[in-house]
C-alpha cells in the first residue's frame, strides 16, 4: 500500500490526486506524544492524515466518532484536534449493555478518557446501540459523522434494515452539506453477498446502495486503505488478519505479511 497518495474516485470520473499537506493542527495531533508507539505503528495501514483530510475534518467542526472501541484509536487524534474550537462526540456502546464485550470496551474507554483530562475533557460520550438507541445529537447539528469498521457489525446484528436505520439517523443528524465518512472491510465484488453475514467483510456496492437509500449522495471514493494482498477468504473472517490474529500462532507470519484488511473508504454528503 502506498503512503502519502490519495486516490479519489469522484462520481462521474476518476483521477489520482496527490495528498495535500496536512494542517498544522492535524499533523500535530497525529504525531503527538500521547499516542502510543503501538498505535502509531498502525498508521501505515490506517493512514489517519489522508483519511481525515479526505473527509475534510476541520478543527472548528462538530464531529461524531461512532463506536470508537476500547482504545479510541481515532479518538486520540480527533480529541486534541477538535478540543479548542470544535466538538467531539463519541457515540459509544452503552455503559450498562448486556453484551459483555460492549460493557468492557466502554469501561476501558471511559477510564482512558478520565485519566487524561488535558486531552479528553471536552469529549462528549453518549450511548449508541442500534436499533434500540439511535439518537446521537439534535437534527441538523453535526458537521461530520465518521465510522471506522463498524457497518459490518450493524449488518451482522440486524441485517440490512439495521444498517439502513443507522444511515437514516446519520442523515437526520448531519447538517446540510455535512459528510458521512465510512471505512470498512471490503468483500470482493465477485464473492457472494451471503459472506457478509459472518466474515466481517462488506460489499462496497451494498453500503453505497443503503446510504443512497437513506438520502446521501456518494461524493467520492478513496483507495488509500486498499490492500491487494487481502484475499478475504479466511476461516475466521477478517479477524484472521492483524490486529486480531484470531488464529494465534498458526500461520502468524503469513497473516502479518498480508497486513490489515483491504478497506473501502467512502465519502457521502447530505445534500
């Protein structure tokens, strides 16, 4: 995977675009000392500078990060970026969730936030658990909604209608002209849609269709998170690859050599 190049496939035509220089604030947030070396090592797969530029995240915006997980990988970057002039809403698992994984992840995240008030004191943490708990913020009040590797979870726990309900809520919450940024594991177009039910991979066309059905317009695609080495045909699904490495030591070097998954990166706009 190349680093520093952003390929945007804009509706109606495609062209390779060299990534612009990041703002001082974004560059500082990505390079900041509070980010662990483990997290920084994953920048080569996740390309946070290019991604946040592609989604046009500005320090003065109100941004929702959906399901930031236990570690808040992107929260570490977004919180200091938005702390002075913007606002970060972390739409997380409910603290009282009956799902053990959700409850533990939320507790770990809350502890992380509480331990570093100089970084995270302006972060608003709210519960988001589709389809029961969907509301994130007032209608038309948010500039950006970002979801990193989550759509497959909503599909696996509620199917197409669950994903559509989430996208409709996102559409309602965004301002006119606001952007929904979606990153997820990409299922090869030739593979059966049935694989979405358990593999963690999603068809790009499927996500585009539901987002458009919810009222969004697909403005652009980026291949910055593409990985041609990922064959998406593993017994344990996408979790076979790093960082999960569900197979343990079995073929570990093989999967490390593949790296993190092939990912779609989609920018949708609320007209």
